[in-house]
C-alpha cells in the first residue's frame, strides 16, 4: 500500500463440528451468566437504523433479526435511530413498519437520545444491527462501553479501524496479509493537487482502477474508473462521502467471503462466492436489483478455501476483532492469488446476507447465531473489565 507523501500462531481452522458444538464448559457457563429479568431471560436491546447511507439496509437486517431472535432466551426491546440521529423505542410495533421505514412516523423530531435512555439502562446486552458511519465505526460501541453494556460485535478500536479502509490496509500490511495495491488521497489533494494525484495513480496503479471512500460500506460511493479522463469525476463523487478516498488497482477476480465467529479463539466458515451480474458487486446489485447470486461453498479449489479461512482468522485477530466479522477476498482469475478486500464488523443480517448463510451452511441456524453473538458479547465484556479507580 502506498501513502501519498510518504505473535500469535494462528490455530488451524476448526472443522464444522467445532462450529456446531453447543456444549459449554462450566467456566464458559459462568462467564456467560448475567443478571436476568424476572422472567429469567436476558434483557436484550436491538438497535437499528442510524445516520449512514446504509440506514435502509439496517432496517432490513433488524427485521430479519427480530423475526429470528430466540424469545425463550431473550426479553427484547427495540430502538430505532433516524437519519437525523433521533432515538425512538419501537418495541411491540408490527415488524413490517421496521422493514419499510414507517416506524419513523412515530419519532418526535429533535428528541435526540432521551427517549431511549431508559431502555439503555434496562438492558443486559445490546445487538446493534447498524451499518456504516455513526454506527459500525466505533461510535455506537463507545457509547455502550461508556454505559457498561455488552455490545455484540467488535469493540471501539476494531470497529473504527475496520471502517476506515486506509487504516485497515496499514494494519493488515503490517500483519503480512496480501491486499490490492492502493493510493490514498484526501479531499484537499483532489481539490488542490489533482494533476499530481492523477500522475501517481497512472504510475502506480494504471487503468482500469477502483475509487471508493475510505469510510463507507455496501459499495456506496464506489466507482470503476476505466480511463484517466474519468478519474477526477469519480474522485470528487467518492469524496462527497469521506475526506479520504482509496484508489485501488483493478483485479479481475472472483469475490469470495468468509464468516468469522468467536472471541479469542475464532472460527472461520466455509467460504462463499458472490456471482454478480454487474461490473462489480455494488449497492444496487446487493440490495435493489437482486440480480446477483451466491454459491456456498465457493467454486474454488479446496486448498484456496482453506487459505481464505486461515487469512480470515489471521485478519480478525490482527484487527483485534471480537464476536463477528465478514471478511471479503478477491481470488484473481488469471493467477489464483488471494487478496483480502475488506473486513465488515457488523455484516448484513438480511435474508440474502452472506454472513448468516455461510454459518447456516456449516450448521448454525440464524436463531442460534443471534444467541451466540449476544453471549460472545457478554463474554468479551466480562473478559475486558478493568478497575477504573484505586
């Protein structure tokens, strides 16, 4: 990776029986014990929506989670966050209102977080079904850390680093994980030094190449640049979503994904493959057109699947992730080389999302997956407790 101007042994990836083993040791049961409600259930707050460009995807994910959460284990409350940042408890409303966005009609505009604070205090743990900035980037994780509430998924540091693709590349480069070549530029450099940016891209990456915001998700603001004449327009469009923009080499590749589940001893799923009808797997192809398809397992040699599993776990540990992540790879068609593309710390949970599908293929149904993720959050919270005063 090129900047403008500038051990632990990985365990062998566990077999499916490790992924599907439901037995807990006495120590694990103790770690996963929380003070339950009078009903004997864990009090779970499901948070969805948010201020990012992925707000609508979060609503779809929340719909799926709420349809599958095990209500024998959890007492559930639900809270939505509008695009303006207002928090609104919506427990008990028809789930279709969450799915199609009608729940926002119940919000008092400008109310901020106040309506939800009682639910935050009430809960034992939080499942943030939120994607993108102001959600998946460490901000929500920091809020619940301040309130001493276990929160499903990676913590503040890992969430922030994984959301920022430029810093993800820095960490993974240090860990020795292969990635696509890239040039990082800022909004100011685009405005005031475009000629030098264009020269560097031509010299180090060539065309075609890809442009995308450093902090964004679901391929929002991502563009394939076919010729030098298209570069400035695409850079400016991507810079509307973030002050830093990543320009990456074009790789003619299969897009392969792998689900990782766990804390200090994570396991990787059978990799799956995205077969996109578009030039690349963009937002419309993911969520609107419905033209892409998936294959589980990915149509690649078994040794490549094993390499991807090992790299996924290695990246998960290098980035200090916990609970869950979906790790995305390229497998170059011509050479077969495998390159890590990005790490998603709160992957989609819609009915077509790959994270749940890959783990279901390995024998973990969606309902059980939600339960495991909450229990992993509680375990990680207890493990990371610190004395805050003498």
